[in-house]
C-alpha cells in the first residue's frame, strides 16, 4: 500500500480510493484501513463506490480532507480497532460537528477475548464484512 518513499506529514491523511461517484466515506487507520480496502473491493463488485481515507494523523486531524469527504458523500463511517471513547471516531465527529453529514462509528464495544486478528475483527464487527453491511444499511435509508 505505502512505498518507502511516501511521506506522512503531521496533520495529514491519504485518500486511497476516490471517485466522483462515491456514496459513502470510510475512514480507517492501521488494521481497519486494510478492512476498509477489502470492503471497497467487495462493494465494487456491486457497483457501489466508496471513498477510503487513511487517517494516519489524528492530532491534529486533516480537517480539510474530512470536510471535503463529508460534503461530497452521503455519510462517513469510521472503523477503529479500539473503544470509541477517546478514539478516532470521536475525533472525526468533533471535527465535523458543524456538518449535516451523518457519521457512524464501528468500534470495539465488547470485552476483548482471545482469538486471531481476523476472529477479533469479526467478533467486534469492525471487519470488511461489517463495513460492507453498514454501507448497504446507510444506502437503504
């Protein structure tokens, strides 16, 4: 995904997937970014376009990219592999507090148990399947 020559500036982000037909923005970081990219591929099979943003810097946030994504899509989904309180989802909701675009968080909500990374992502509903399900749920509204 990233090359050794890529730069990551403080307060930046990277828009990894984008088109003029994007319906929903999905934001990830770390492992959930890979899940967002898998969801992108799965949704493409159904001709559903989403924007995928790697929000690698959360303090400060890339306000400009977030505002643009919220303005250009119907909803924003933040997928994070930790509890919502104090996480990326809350930071994004705060940054977009004046936006009328709905923002949804897919985050850890249960007490953690042992398992492989894939099992735990599925258990917490933050894997690519959960992201696809949420996108489709939003588009039905």
